[in-house]
């Protein structure tokens, strides 16, 4: 029995040590929960209607370094936000450029800029003008755990500057929507 316990402890230590070592690449995906525009308005909307703002993301990443590492990612993100009881959908490409530190065991923290390119926006029965800036910059900050080739992280993303789109035709004609992201992102990553 003592040998089994010792072997289990040794295996756990080995997995933890492996999680902190080495460079590589992999795939990731998960759920994002967010909104666009004003932080306090989006928090209120999330409280009132939590299911309306769930989206998803899929992508690839690289990791370079051990204790301190650089992790660039390329991620397709689909976001949903609610405005006036209708859904505003946005598709974008994100390229977070994260610097992380392995804190202790499998725990890591990271932060860095996220380059964002808006691919498409859609709002039911509404026609948009052009997004002011299809390319924008935001910030990612978060923490994660890694066990071998598997990792889970939770991060917060926020756009730095307003990025508005004009509503040209529809019930909200003349209004503007701020497409700046404000979201929590839960990801599962697999190193290949």
C-alpha cells in the first residue's frame, strides 16, 4: 500500500513538473461570456439575462519558455450581446500575445495585449454601417492550471478604446453600438 501511495505521489509530482517545462504548440477552445461597450451596462445585462451573452472560441497557440513564457495565440471568437431585447452577434479573430509565469505546481498567471480583427457583425432586422475600426487592441489577464498536455484557464478581456458601428436602417436607426469586447473566457487547451 505504501508503494502505491509513493508511486501516486511520484506520478503527480512528475505531471506537475512536466506542466511547467518546455515549449510547444496546441489547440484550444471554450466558452466566452461577455458583452460589448460600457462595463457597468454589460454587467447589469448579464445579471438580468445570463444566457443571452454566451459565445464560443476555437484556436491554436504556441508556448515558448519554462518558468517565464511567451504564449501567442490565434483564435476565432463568436460573441453575442443583448441590446433592446435583440441579439448582437460578432465574429472576430483574436491574437493574444501573453507573457506568463508558472507560479507554483500547475498554477500559472498571464497577461498581455490582444490584437483583434472584426470579421462580421449581425443584429436582427438592422443594417449596420462600417465598424469604425475593424482592427483594435485589448488586454487579456488571467490564470490557469496545467496537468501534462491538458490546461484550463480563465481570463478577462477588455478592449482599450471605443469602437462604434452606426445603425443605418431598422428600428434603432441613428443609434450606435460599441463593439469593444468585455468578456470572461474559459478555455480548455491541449498541447500537441
